């Protein structure tokens, strides 16, 4: 009888907590719907949608096939570059050079009355998705099953369970011990990611057919490398999202630069994660190419491969894995095979607990007379080199629903 009373009490408590979280999420959705920035964005995207529908209708009336979205992305980016951020000039170029494509013309008409968040050109969703939909499936965290949450106004707070309720056995006619789950808070605060793509003005002036593919591929590569690295190692604070390593405590970090990586290391990590009571919804390993080589070539004393058959199926210890050289190894910079003096890191987690808060997928701005710093830390002048810098702005943040849903192992390499 006592156990039944406790069970009923726990069930009622869980229902109250579920109702509490559901109410909070409804408050968040309501605030998003009433946010002026969100309303402005929705209005602008509605204009874009109407323009696209009108363009497709005109093509159908003419018996023509609609221009591909990829070509339109190139045209949109080209106009941004040629106008040098002047919305009036951009509309003039669109009306002069793309008069047969009402979507391009109407898009810049909509922009002339819209107010993008950063003062640049708010890319229509139908066009930005060309880059975003190609980029996202290739990111470490999205491939592993992360969660995406739209964020308005630059900030969002969502409730989370920081501690679980505890059930207890009690004696006959004894009062049940009260226990409550601790409600914490996960906060997303928008950070600005800037990707700069230098483009030859000859390419812009000549309207080269390869322009669209060049811009698209450059954007995808640049954003992927930065987002992947930041998801793992972002320092946090005012200007950068906090990556997984930064958010983990010493409890979730195992090994050291002097701990030798062995065939047991992946199992040690998986066991440590299972001991944390993680949801285990979308579990996976992430490691660099040197770890992959070691595991793939590892043999038993009789010459049988330990993990190869399983790894050929995309699994390690029954869990999916992903290989990325954004994951730290102290020999990666030199691109040399590791020796026993080198060490690297490996991640394992329930990636459904990794959250990306997104305020703005993409906004474009062009700079003809600016200077930028290249990957070798050299200052490059656009004017001196006859370049235009196309800057893509993304506003987002990262968060972990529970830090104990991830394990990071640091290990010294074995002889390879």
C-alpha cells in the first residue's frame, strides 16, 4: 500500500512538471509571435513567397521552366555585390538585368521596404535554404541528431530538469518522503558568425556562369568549418557560443595527454556515458582521422580485425560515428602521422541533447573597399586586389540540455 502511495505521488508530481514545462514553452511561442523582429521577418518572407509564386505563374503562362533556385541565389548574390549594399541601386540592377524574372525584381522591391537585422540584404528563405540545406546535413552535430530551436529577439530561455526526482521505499503507515525534480534553465543568446568570401571583380563583371556555384560552395565550406569547430571548442562568453568541451565539467572529461589510447577507450567512454543516465536517444562518437585509422586497423593477436567489420557499417560498439579533423590532435597542424608523443581527443554523447538556437540563417553584405584577414593572418585589401568581399552573417548559439549527456576523452596515441 505504501509503495502504491509513493507511485501515485510521483506520477502526480511528474504531471505537474510536464504541465509546467508545457506552459513555459507556450509562453515562449507566444512571445515569438508578438516579437516585432519576428513580425518583420515573417512579413518580408511572405513578400518573397508571393514573389516566387508570381514568378512561377508567369513562367507557366509563357510555357517556360522556372529558373532554378541555385541560379537565382547566384543572381541575388551578384546584385548584392554589384550594388555595394545600396538597396536603391540593387533594385535598379534587378529591374535592368533581371526584368524577365519577377522573383528577383520583387525580392529587391521587398528589401527596399524591409529592415534586415544587420543592415544588409536579408536572403529569401527559398534561396538561403540552398546553402543552409546543403550545409546543415554536413555539420557534425546535425549529422549526429542535434536539436534546432528557432530563437527570436536574440535570446531564449527554456526549462530543463537539472536533477531527477527520487522514489523511496517506506515502512507501513510511514509518511512518504517528498522529492522534487529540480527545474533549471538553458539560455540561448544570439552570437554573430561572420563568413567572408573574397570574390574577383572580374568574375562579378563578366557574370561568369560559375559564379553561383563558386559562391555557394565557398559559403558552405567556410561556415561548416567554423560551426563544426565552435560546436566542439567554442570558448563561450559575449561573442562566441560555448562548445561541448567548454561546457563539460571535469566529471565528463576522462583521460589525459599521458593516458594511452587503447582498444578499451571507446568502451570506457560508452560505459561512463551509460552511468550518467543519459537519454541515449541519438548516441554517437566523433573523432579525427588518426583515431579512425587506429581503430580500423586494430587487430587481435591472431590477426583478426577488432572493429573493421562494424566500422564498415558506420558503427563503433553499436553506436554511429563521424570523422572530423576539426577534432583536436596536437599533430594536426603539421598534417603528420601521430607518434607516441602526440595526443588527441574523442567525443561521445547523446547528440539530441545538443541544441542550436537560430535567430538568423543568413544575411549578405558586400564590401568593395574593405580589408580582411586571410587564413594565414595576412591583411588583404579589396581595393588593391580588385576584389569584393561578400560577408554572410548568421546569428545563433549552442547549448547542452544536460552536460552529463556527453563524455570527452583525451588520450596519448599508441604506436601506429
